[in-house]
C-alpha cells in the first residue's frame, strides 16, 4: 500500500486531510507536535509519532525509519510558539544559523531542503484533496453589496503586498480603510482587532502570497473562521480561488448563510 508522511500542526486540517486520503487507501505515517497537534489524529492515521517543535533531526529519523519518501505539511503552527515552546535539536540549530532571515518562507523552505537532502519529497497537500480548494465566485446565498465589493477591490492588492513581504495573509477593511493586517498574532486575532475598530460590517480579505508555495503555509479558512466573523459582526470574507483551502465547507456556508455573511472566491 502506498504511504505518505503527514507533518501535522494545529487545527482541523490534518484531520480532514487524513480522512480524505485514507478513503483512497493510502497509508499515513503522521508526526504530531507536542501540545499543538490534536491527539485525536491517532484515530485518522496508521501510525502517529510525537516530537517537540524544533526536533528536525528526530523528524527525519522517524520518516527514514518508516521508509517514507513523500510528506505533506498540514495544520498551522502559531508563530508565537517559535519564541516560547521551541526545543531545537542540533540539526534545527544548524539550519537556523544558516538562514538569511527568520521569515516564514525562509524557515519552511529550509526545512523542505533538509528533508529533500534525505530523499524525502515534500508535496502539496491539495494534490491529495483538491476538492478543498476554494472556487471562484460567491459560495453563499448573500452576494456582496456594492460597498463591500469596493472594500474588496481596495483591500485585495494590499493583502497581496503583505504576502509579498511575507508578513501575513489577511487584511481587515471598512470604508476603504485598513483596520488591521495580520502579523505574528495570526488571522483570528487580526480579525478581532479590526472588528473592534470597525464596530461591525468589516470585510476580511485573505490571499495567497504572489509566489505562494502550495507545499506549505497556504491560506486556510474553516468553520472557526466563520465563527470569528460572526463574533466580529463581519459583512464579508474574500479568499483567493484555487489557492485557499476551505475546511468543513458545508458547515462554513450554513453558518455564514445564517449570519448573512458573504463568502466570495476572487
């Protein structure tokens, strides 16, 4: 049976990915991050190993021992953990010292390079679950209003520029003014911060980086995102079609419709 490695972070994505892949009869060897990955992942995969954030050498040893030749990365790892819970081993420290900077792409491309040195190929998770990618157009009952479309048109190039600078993927806009941009705190916190300033009716835009490497850090939204938008009394969510992963899509749309929140793929 064909097998694949799963490097699992936080959230529902590793579970949904594993569930979709298992339906195709593919064996999954998962590596979870202590205090981050949901323990229930063990029920979705064939084997589950645990490592601490930063144990790159141990990660590689596990994959080689299991004869894993292909891996995917799924699930988020909060950037704040890189400053609090990281426990780097010698291989991770060596990689870290070689990096030109500490941007997300630099770090993740460094990890990919280390894996590929060991003949372990890192693949796009959406290659296995393409149905999770957002399609172009409105996917909710409510279409964006004229002012919301203007906010999307205003905020889109700003979101793309934030991605180009590798700062974040999300921008919160109202009345053609930027209320918040995502940085190290993550998408949810950025939405809450923007909503507090906007006092309802904000438009949230989440876009891929201009040269997005779909092997890692692709934009992801899910049911939890819509719940945050509900709390924020947001008006609309615009995501990049073909580049954004939608988790629990049916439940997302159901809640968005109930709350009259528009979701559109651009």
